[in-house]
C-alpha cells in the first residue's frame, strides 16, 4: 500500500518535477519498491536571448544581502513535497468562470493567425502560471515567455530562471508591467522574430502588414498592463485582481505591430493543487475559489522554511513566534492579537503583506534541475 501511494504521489508531481529532481524525491521519500526510474530530459543547446528588467535604483539597494541568494543546501524539492502533503487535507482550489470557456475557444482560433505568441507568467511562480495545454495550442509557432513582476523576486531568483530558460533554448523577457520595464525590448524582439512574415509576403507580391502578436497567460499576471505601458495610454482594462479582461481585443502599436489582448485562461480543472495554492497566494486566481485562512496558513509554513525569510522575519513583522509547522495556529494568534479573533482578516493581512513585498523579494518556485 505504501508503495502504491508513493507511486501515485510521484505521478502527480511528475508534471512539475523532472529528471534528477524526481529521482531524488522518490529515493528520499519512498521505499525502494516504489522508486521511479526517470530518464533525464535532453536539453537544447540553442542560445537564448534574455532581455528586459534590470535594477530599479534604490529599490534594490533596500534589500539586505541575505535576500540576494538562497543557500545551495536549501532543498526546493523537499519544500514541494511538503506543500503537496499540506494541500491534501484542504478543499480543492478550482476556479473556472463562464467567460474563460468562451475565451479559450476564441483564443485557439485566433492563435492560428498569430506570427508570434507572448506568454506572460508571474515571475514568482513561473511553473504554476504555465498553462498545461499551451504547448499543444502553439505547435511550432514562435513564442516569447515574459516573466512579469520581476521586481518581486530576488536577483538570485532571476539569474536562476534565466539560466534555466537558457538551457531550454527559450526566449525570455523579464518585465515590470507597472513601471514599463522590459516592454520596449519585448516589442523589438516580437518584431525581429516575425520579420520573415513580410519577406514572404513581398516574395508573393503582397503588401506588408503589421506583425501580429498574441498576449496570453493566466489571470492577473499583467497582460493588459504590459500593453498599456507599450502604448503609453490605457487601451486595455487593467486592475490588480483576476478576471478584469473579459474579451479579446486587438490594439495597434505604431504601424508595424498589433497586439491581441486576451482574458486570463486557466485549466477547467486544476489537478496540481500545489500550483493552485501558489496561484491563490499570488492573487492569480479568483478569491472565491479558496479559503483565505487555509492559504495564508500554508504561506506561513512556506515562508518559515525559506532561508531568505524564515521565522525571524515573521516574528519581526507580527511579534508572534512560530515554528513554521502549524501555520493555522499562527493565523489564529494574529487574529487574536490584531483583529478581535477574526481569522479571515488576519489571513488576508498575511497574504496582502506577501503580495506587497513586506517579506522582501520572494519567489515561491525554483526551476527543476
């Protein structure tokens, strides 16, 4: 029975953990009979173009040196394994509003017309904000991955993800949609990737047309904000909550580039509940889909484990001791201390503090090795 359960557990993690990481996890947490034999995935040797982002003056200088790197001995695989077990007792997080189904069908039709697709992800959780069907939808179309909110992760996180995508041969842009960092470089990269489109049209005797770039991604990852920053005016509705954009909209950038802004798309059913919890923590899924107290409790447990945060940072902010194992007790203590026992308000405060960077620049994922 133990072997069967371990096998099922590792199967559920296989979508997010690959190669050596999954092998280490199976050998550490399962009996020998349940261990999985995992073939290393071959990595592409093609080059990568990493653009955008950079340092924002005094913002980065405010960080302590301890927030700039994560010790090599910290095991992200163990954290993912613990997160998997923490979520097993919770009500599943599921969110699929009606407009998403309609949008998904329309978007798949529009993608056939795209010269290049720009997939926007949350830099704090790049793997969790990757739609599981995106690869099959895009086929061989050229793609740029944008890691938005790069100002909310550390330099060490950024460098680690840059190296990961370099090994994959993937073009990636780091951006800050609110301040506009990386947007112009994104437009130049999109034009350069689709430059052959008009060459082919001229060869056929056709007039050139603007490059068509579709912007896709999960809800609230900053798609519309990127477009508004590019255009330097508010052409697309944007707000810091999921589900604001409800329909597809074409907007023109200059004379040679068109963007398709699309509503956030999300799987009809989220099978990976570890990813779902991280979506909730980062406000990339509707609030009605999860229990705020449960999500805040898991966030406390995650932050207490991260070397860049730890129990000390939680104590310094709230003056409450925690061993990091029982996040729900921490939420209840905060509720009694500040909110007359209202655990919902206490949980919302913790989530809000994380989203506003009160614990420093913290990524909740590192790439698989």
